[in-house]
């Protein structure tokens, strides 16, 4: 239940003559998601009602002054509105000129009585609000994830973990209610515990139990190719070294990739099982039936599919929206999951294209791998209880890789359900690959930063879709688009260009209802990026009568070139070009422009480069670990698409395609998930740490022209690229790997200052961090990258690393160091001789600062340490070195 306090604007204070002269009408009633006018409640003439507070016009409604004391509580309650809402409705008298004059005449001699009555009324209202807010806080249910001690003292008293979990809910709630009705999920693999709907009082009861380790509120997490496999060197017709690596991997044959996303469109040709091997005998998953989805939807490619709705149902009023179809099944209604799954392991499809653009063979990184889909994301987002439930089941199902193209901003690892669930997966030999997030270029925005997770940033391809703007003055502005307008006169005709600004409707952003038809009909409309979706802007222009659109980057987007399949002739231009365009429009009486569509162009631009939106390090929760780990293609990626949506993803788009483009670290993640499957198939005994080491130490630090990878107009730093750009051919045969045992992560967490309970909540290991730190002085995690922070009065640091030979026996490796500026680096020994495979050897690195902390200049420097095979120096095992000086 939720209060909504309503009233109309007035002239003069609320207390005073209004209260004494006319009084104040108070109405109490319940409503079911409808304002008073929609529930038969009579309103004053001219009064407005809105469906939500966020859309209310502050000029037409105002809250009573005394409610400011309760605002934090009221706002919290409003955000968690249940199906039945309680309204406290105030109606002040109409503010007519007659009333105003009468009020002014009586104001002075009634002031004392007015304020006295006002005080009494406020006290009365405060009592009412206090009673109801107390009731709401005690009765309102929210979703919590409750983590239990795996060896709880009451566990042996129950026949199953399910009944044990249920007993905690039964003790916390009234005996009159069925405790099973509150239980959402019972976890036993990704975590020991359960998700349940609890009130605040029930939560407090649970927290007093000594068997409860931690309680976490539900979190909503956001979702974050015909050519990319060739760009990464996975072309079956490539050179001998590539052919050998690809054949060794068997194209991922036998590996199972679990994709946690929005589901899948099983009829897509990318999920055909032609040529696929039988389902692995170890597989224990199912093909869960649901809306428009049954057991026949699965095959030897798509071997499993499940959906998880309980967390979403608890947080949302329904499983549908007015604008789109949501399938209560593993079927994908949004396209995101279909796109990511096919990127990871899609079957080769000939003549794939997006309305004629980007034509070629579409295939995933590991076309021989199997796919298992876990639908955890819905139109309002992805909920942590559902995600943890999917990870819990996927571990038992028998997946080899978990791919999660979702995330947000960083949170502490002991509060991060993905970090906790992935630790369990890692312990069982499952590699977990996650998107770094799309919050770049903000520093320390990288998400999914646990050291046992492979965190993937985004890069560009050298494929372009030119759509150049020709201005009436003869100048050309470079842009890109996949609108199918090449050679079509109606799409490339010259039109008057308009840029509508001013007012409060957001016309410069082309928001819904912001464009006056009289000003845009038949014209080329300029729209700034931001606020609403890029393709959505084109639909707004089309609806208003516009004939074409130029989408302009702002100072935030700069030259980013994420293109869309627009519903009308349109192109995207960079920020520099947008300044020239707007200058031309503002200085010309009748500005004219046309778009010249150039189709698809490959190999004419520098790549890879860092995508501007890709989240950056350093890690917010663990600066001693360089994140992201690597970058991979994530801009304008073509992959499979469902048949219920047009290529733009807009509900108004009636076109249908099998493939479309998307951009984001959500697209980068499945590239690496597929490559991880290749490595797993080639080396099935390797641990997740060894596979990630292979990905990182063989990554490229130069683009295809042999020049430094760029980040905008400058060379990219380690906080943007991590170890570099993924190179799958080299990663299959890295030579050496940095191995990490699960207990080493526990030591690392203790060295960061985590408490005993925090470490236990992540690892389920009951350890004394004090003892561990004492026994492991100078410990550094055996991570493939090296990160050092020089604190005040700190001038040196020693790092220890161990390398395991996974290549040929009797091999000698020599070290080559590129020291960071201002740092002296010494390595001992400088040569490692491996006499047999799987042999492990150690080395130490001393880093000594040559500069003072807080001195002028940059507080960051980077370098590298590379071990070269004495027989083949062309490719080495490279570890980036990141050094940071603390400011005074």
C-alpha cells in the first residue's frame, strides 16, 4: 500500500485563511493502479491526475509542507508500490479572484486562529501518517536473498535442503500463512540459501539466526556475426598456424555454453543442428516448456532451455507490456539473448545480411559448441534472485562456460550475487565470462570485476557502413548507417534540413510528441543523441512526417559510430561533423542536405580500437587487479534476430529479418565465451584460471596496421584495454599459463582487508584472515597482469608469479621488460627452463619508484613484462604492468 498526497496549486501559504475560511477536504480510498478520475472519484474542475508521481506536473500539484519530514519514507514506499495502493487525497479550494480578495481581507485578524488550527491539523495528519507508515513498513514485502551457513546446526534435522530453507521462513512469518508461498528459490550449488518475499520485521527475525550469513536485497541488473570471426582470425581458409589451432579446438566441439540472457528464438537458422555431434553424456539439463516453446524447440545445438520469473514477478505487476510481446518461456521476445547466443556458438549460415548490408557467412566463435539458454532478463531488467537461480541450476546441468552479457556499476564482491555464484562455478571448473559494462569512458566504471571472472570490454571492427551527408554548400560530412538506401533515389534525394530547438519538449532530441508536423513534414530532421533510443528518434521523425534524419553525436558520444537499422533514411555523424552541420543550418536561409548510402566497406579503417562506451578501470572494489581483462568486438555486430521483431527492435517496425546489428559489451562478452569454448575443447583439463591466462597473455596490443590500439584520438591505456585485444588463434596455444587455485583467491580477499564473514559469504570457507595474512606476508595473486599502487612513503614493491608450461618440454623462456615511466623494474631469474610439460616455475619482480608521491605529472604509468620462447621470439607471454602513485 502506498500514500499519494495530492493537491492543486494555490496562491499564498497553505495554512492560514485557506484552512480557516474554506477548510480542507480529506478523502481516503484504495485504488488499483488508477488515479482518482479513472476510479470514479470526483475531482475539482481543472484538477489533474497522473498515473505516477514521476510524471506529475509540479505546476499543478504540490505536497503539504509537513510531508517533507516523511518524504524519504514515502518515497521508499512509493517505489515499492504493491497492487493495492492507499491514497491520502487533499483538495484545496479553487483559487478564484473572489476567494483571493476575501482571503486577503480576513487574513490579518484570523492569523492566530489559522495557525492554531493548522498546527492541530498537522498533528492529526502526522498521527495518521505515522500509523499507516508503521503499518506499511511492517507489512510491505520485498525480495531478499538469504545466505545460510552450509553446515548449519539445524541442517541434519531435515530430509532435504529445500525443507531446511523453508524452515527459516516458517519461523519468521505468521504460522497462519503457508511459508512455501513466500519462497521464490532454493539455492544449493551457486550458493547455500534461498530467495523469499519478506517484510521488514520478518527480515529482522531472520537476521538474528546464527545460521544466516548474509541477507541481500533484490538488485535489478541491466543488459549491457558475419565478419567478426574473420576479423579475429577464425577463418577456416586462413594460414597454416590458424588452421592448426582451429582444428585442435574442433570448433568448440563438445563444449557447452550456458547463456544467461533474454532467451532464444530456436527457429533461427543460427541454431540449426546440422552437423552437430550428439548431446554430451554429462548433460543433465532440460528443455523447459512454456509459452510457444516445447521440448521439440531443442536439438543437438540448443540442448537446454529454462526460464526464471519469480524474482521478476515479485518486482513487477505483470509479465507483459503494451508495446511488446513477452513470452513466459525460454523464447526470446527482445532479441538480445538470440543475438548473444548466436555470437558465441551460432551455426554457420550462408548469405546472411541485414537488409542487404554486411552480407556474408554468419557464424559464432565456436560453431561446434552446444548452447544452453537460461532466460533471466525481462523487459524491466534482470533480477539478482533469478540470475542466481539460473547459475545454481546451470552448475548442476553441466555447462562448461557461463556467459553473462549483463551488469551495472561495481558493487562489493560480498554483495554481488554474480561474483558469489561465479566463485562456486569456478570451483567446479566452469569458466565465467561477463560484460564489463557500457558506462565508459567513466573511470572505475567497470563491472563484474571479481578476479575469478573474465571481464570483457568492447572494441571496434574495420567494417564500416558509410552514409555520407552532402550539404547544400558542397561540403561532405562522414556518417554511417545500415538503412538500405544505396542506389535508391527516394532515399538519397536532396531535402531541406531542420534542427528544432527551444521550448520544453526536447525537440532537439526528437522525443515523442516534440516535433511539430508543420516544421518537419517532408524534411531532413537533425536529432541529437541522448534521452531516448537512437532508432526510436527515427520513428518519432517518421511519425511527425519527416522524410529523413541525421543523428548527431554530442560531446558525450564524440565520434562513436554505433549504427542502427533505421525505419527511414537516416545516418549517424560524429560530434565534430555535427558542429559543422549545425553551423551550416544556422547560417543558411534554406539549408539543404542529402544522404549518400555507401553499403558495406571492409578493411579501409584502423581497427581494433576501444569503443567509447566500454567501461573503464581501475577496479573500484579491487584496484590490485587490472580490469577489464581483455577487449573484444562489440560495435555493430551482426548476429541472429527473432522473427517477432523488426531489425530496429521497435514495435512499429514491421520488417522481418534473420539478422541485425547490435553494439555493447553485451556483444563482446559472447565473443570471448565462444573463444573460451574453443580453448576448453582443445584443453579440456585446463582450469578457468588457465584459460583466462591464455586469453590475456596472448592478447594483441596493436591494431591490424601494427600501430597502437587507439582510444578516441589517443593511444589506449590499460584501464581501457586490460591485457589487450583477444587473439583466439594464439590463445589456443599460449605456451605458458598463470594458474590460480581457489584457495589463492581466498588469501587474496583476506589481503584486501575483507572480514572473516565477508570472505565466508563469497567462498564458503571459514578461515581466519588474520592468520592467513600472517602466514602469507607479501602475497600477490598469481594474476596474468601486474598492478602496483605506491602509497605515501612507499618506494618499492616485490611481486611473485608462477608460470606453468603447457607447451613443449625442454623449452627455455627469456624475459623482456618495458618498464613504466618513473619505475625501475628488476626480474629474477631472467630465464626459465622447463624440462617437461605442466612443470611450474617461479620468478620475482621488483618495482622501484623513481619519483615522489604526489609530485607533478601523471599519477599513472604502464609497461609490460614478456616471456619469449628462445626458439620463437615472435610471440611471447605478455603481462601488462600498471603502476599508480597515490596523491598526497
